C-alpha cells in the first residue's frame, strides 16, 4: 500500500520557490489559500462526509504542524522561548496573531488565541467551528515541543460569531492520570 | 400586536439600561426565539462586562455574534496581557503587544525601559561583585545590628587567616575580630552618627591570634531594607611598625643633634661655653642692643700668674685649677649671665641688661670669691678683670677689644683687680 502512494509529504514537496517563481515570489493572496482549502473541504466532504473530513483536516494540520516545527522553529526546551518563536513565525508568515492566555505545564494546560486567522477570520458566521486544520496544527506543535500527546479543541471561532479563535490544549497523559485517580 | 411590540421594546430597554433586571424573560416572549436570543445576548454582555470591569477574566462568556465576539476578543486580549505581564515579572522581556494602538506603544516602551533598567541594575550588581571580589584590600559586609558576616572577599580571608567555611554565618564576636572594645564601640558610634567613616585605625585579631592594625573605611548600606556595614580594611601593621621605628629614630636624631650642638658649644675641660658659643651670644646680644637702649657689659677674666701654676705643679693640676676656677665663676653669676672660656686661662662673662656699675659689682664679688678660694693642690690664686660696657650698637670685636684693654690695665696696675672701660 505504502509504495503505491503518490505524494507522501516531505518538505521537499514545497519545492524551490525562488527558482520556480522568480517574478511572482513567495507570496499569494489569502483568497487563494482559502479557495484551495474550502474546495478541498467541499469535495472531500462530499466523498467521505463531514466527520471524516474534519478528521482528515485535523490530521493534515497535525502533519503540517510537525513539519513546521522541524523546519521553521529552532529547538528549545524553554516554553517561553518556544512561544516567542512561534508567535514571530506565525506573524511573519501571515498565518495569524498568536496570543497566550494561559500556560500551566505542570497541569498540561494551555489556552491560546489566534486572531486574524488565515483559515477563518472574516468567514460568514455559521453554527460550527471550522478550524480543525488549526487544531491539528497547534496540537502537533505542542506535542513536538513537549514530547507528550495533547488534545487541542477550538472553543471559540470566527465562524461561530467570535472575533478570535480560541484553542484549549490539554495533555493526554495528565488527563489520563487524573481520571485514574478519580 | 402593538402592545406585544411595545412590551418587547420596553423589556429590551430595561435589560439593556436598567440597574436591576428581571431574573428571567417574561413569559409572553418565551415562544420568540429572536427575543430569547436578544435577552441571552444582553444578559451575557452585562455579566461578562461586569466581570471584566472587576478584573475577573475567568468568566466563560456565553453566546455568540458580533458583540459577544468583540467582548470575547477583549477578554482574550486582557488574558494575554495578564500572561505577558506575569512573564515580564519573571524576567522575560521579549514580550511585546501589537495592534492595540497607543496601548501597544506604551506597553512595549515600558517593557523595553524596564528591561534596560533591570539590565543596568544587573550590570551595576555585577560590577560591584567584580570589584568586591577582586579588590586587593580586605572587604567585608556585616549586619549593623548583630555584626554578622553577610559577605567578604578573598583578601579578607587572607588578612584574618580564616577560611570561607570558618566565617560562614559567624558574627564579629564569634571570631573575636575586634581587639579593643573601646575602638569597636567608637567605630560603631561614628557609623551610626555619620553613616560612614574613613581611615579609622582599629586593631583586629587574626585566627592565629596575631594583632593586625587595620585602617577601616566603612559605610552603612541597605540590602532588602536591612542595614549593613561595608568595610574596606587596609592592613597597616607593617606600616605602623615602620612608622614607630621612624619616630624612634627621629627622637634619637634630635637627641644626637642636641648633643652635638652642646658639644660644639662647650669647652671640653671646664664644661662651660667655649669661644664659638660666646661669639654667637655676644653677636646676638649686640644685635638686640640695636633695637633697645638696654646696656650690656662684657667681662674678661684672666688668672694671675697661671703659667707659674703649670710650671710648678704640672698641666694636670693646671687643668684642675681651670675647672675649679670655672665653677667659682659659674656659681657666682646671675642666671641671665653667660659664662664661657675665652681661651687658655682667660674667661668671658656676657652680662645682658647690665651697665658698667652693675658689672663692676659682680666682678668685684667674683674677684673676692677667687682670692678667698683655696685651690686644690695649689692654694690661693688671684684673677684680673677687664670690663667694657655699652648702650649703643657696637661690634663684638670692638667691645671685646675694650674689655681686653681694661684687663691689660688691671694687670698693669698690679693684678687682682677690676678695671673697666665705658663705651658711653
């Protein structure tokens, strides 16, 4: 099965942009990104349904997060240094304005917000949060930094009427221990 | 229908503007989803804004929509600022806030300035620690109240011969630091009065019980609101020894100089002044005459027929006669008179503030004392006296010449007598 795959992701697939786009350069418009993402979502959803699509986007975001961590951030063991780097990178790449509301690594809890989010800011309001890709992306970043599994859930989203996307991250191992104790 | 709308507007106004609001939506609107949404949104706005206004950022803001979203965004911003402020308090000055207009500018400026100030404090602290550690003079910090060692440098350990471990948590009393309580108390007193003292000499004791003379420069400082004394101690023990030696040698030198001067002015045989001193005194006295009208007399005394004494009894007896003769003169003159040996068997007496009559009386008294004396091994001897007196400025040579002339006359007239010569 594995050898039949057409595009197993590697950072090389991003290609040599300088070579390939000597005149247009390394930027495009947000509309293009969203056009790509939401057409994907539409067709995938048609094929596999809503829940499966969310899962695919979560996993894709997770893969992106792992690769982003490896290639765009410098290794560090300091949580504050990690957050600073991440804030700078997300802002520089125009992904969003990351803010930290709360960090408690002893409890394995983080609350982050992303304003002006690339995925959803400005989208029409609906009933459901849409940033499943972001959830996976953030989850992978935190897991890569801590080395332990996390779950990330978007609790507020532009699409549900909020002006900022809020994500809550919880350490799986801490929660498991807590449950066992109970 | 009109009443329903009126009631609806009135209710919305009440929950939007009223201080106290009903606990629940009126029954008449329970079937209206729009009214229920409006009611929940307004209640959520009231609750969340009240909480945010009181600094409570933990409230879970209910509802959705643009206005609720803006409030959630405000809460998120405040939560982020709280988190960033905590980070700054822990020393993370990389925190910046953007897209909040003037506030961002003020916040970021504050963080940068705070970082700079703290860096300056750190630099100053590092500089102080560097100076404290490397300063070649012994330096210690002790608490003002208990005299407990707070910190000290290597030079201090070297001075007092204690190891760092020996000194940890010790007081000055524990290590018997001060040699003399009086000095210690005076030092504390000076510090309490003036907050500082410079170059105060204090005797201290090393671990090996050796006396160290320290020159203390001290100042009261405050660390976490507790008063401490920082002292730089210069070891002047060796210097003090050299100083003592110098003082001693200076005293010796002065004594020696005095002795040499006395020797240079004294006649070795008779132990009265010699001619050098007589010349000096006479010169000074005649100088003084120039400033006043007080008289001065000069008396030259010659032992009659002294040659015969030497010839008959030998030079040793002659010398004894000279000594005895000088003693008689010395014992019969006034305190202010200056007696000296002029040469051979000739003596001179300078009589300040004395005219010819006064000096003649003294000369006559001396002449009789000599004539009546029984010189050891020789018997009776006599002496001739030549006196010259003046009230005006003259030279030592002129005055001595006149006295000598008077002496010659006394000899010529038969010896054992007093002749005088007045210059006024």
